């Protein structure tokens, strides 16, 4: 099946720890995105990548880091610098400029 | 910079009634516009998209949207609501590589 796989679905971490969220796609898409979703705030763009080994900051990149070493993979690290990391994180991919994005099922991160 | 405003964070309609969800956008270039639906604890699913050409766009599940450049609007409609339409709906605008979403509208269907 073609699609976007995010893992794990639920993640619990202690405050002050870094955590990495996985995102893999087998759609052969060039572009990949990470969004954060909080109640009442919609989706906010964290990072996006149009091509392997290149990525750009979105609107709320502080406290997050990404890598794009392979076309299929775009992992997101939530660092201890992120002040309020508890949220629902969505990964997406697309064919590129001005095209729709296809979403994974999300990872719900809870920091305790 | 582009932006999207969705009027009404919550909308309730009776089953069988018209659904109207409002979206206004701001973009410095000709916009590419999208509507997505999200069910609880899931990712987003594309309902429909406007790129160029026909301003009335038909999507899945009986939804459609009309692009009105003069009003900078892209409202989503469905003639007759069904219980299965209860979900959260997001409007989005694409400007080059960046896809920006509105804050969403939660649609409730009253039996």
C-alpha cells in the first residue's frame, strides 16, 4: 500500500528529554512537511523539505530539528528547548510546488 | 505572506440541511486552494482543490467549493448534510512550496 507512515501513534516522554518522531513515505514524493496541531489553532508548519538534503523552517521551528537524508524519510526531533511540546504532530508529503499534501495518521506526543 | 481565515470555529446544521463552511484567503500570487477533512485522532484527507480553470470545484462525499477572486473566498458547500459529515474541516492555501492552513471549523450534524 502506498502512503505515509508515522510512528509511534502515541508517545510519552519526560520533560527535558529529546524525542524523535518518525515519518516515512513510499509515494515517491519530493516534498515533505511537519505540522503541529493544537486545539483551536489549526495546523502550524514546523519544517518543510522540497528535496533531499535540503529543508526550510516553517512558522514555528524553534525547539525542533529535522533531517532529510533520504527521499522517503523526514524525521522530526522535538528538543528540550521546545517549551510546550505536548501536541498532535502530523507529517505530510506532496509532489512539490502548489500541489496538495497527503497526510499520515499523526503522532500524539505527551510530555510529563 | 499568504493566510487563511475560516469564519466560525463551530457550525451546527440539521441532517439534510445545507452545509456552508466559509474560507477567505490572502495571497500575493494566484492562489492554489484546498479543503481537507479530519476525523478525530486521524490525519487530514483531501476533499477538493482549486488550481486553475473552472471556479466551481467538485470533491468527494458530495462537497463542492467555489473560487471567487473578487471576494478572495473559497467557501465549501454540500446541499444535504449527512451524519457522517461530522468532522473538522480545514481550508488551506499554497504559495510556492508552503502550504498554510486555517484554524479549522468543527461541523456538528443535528439528527
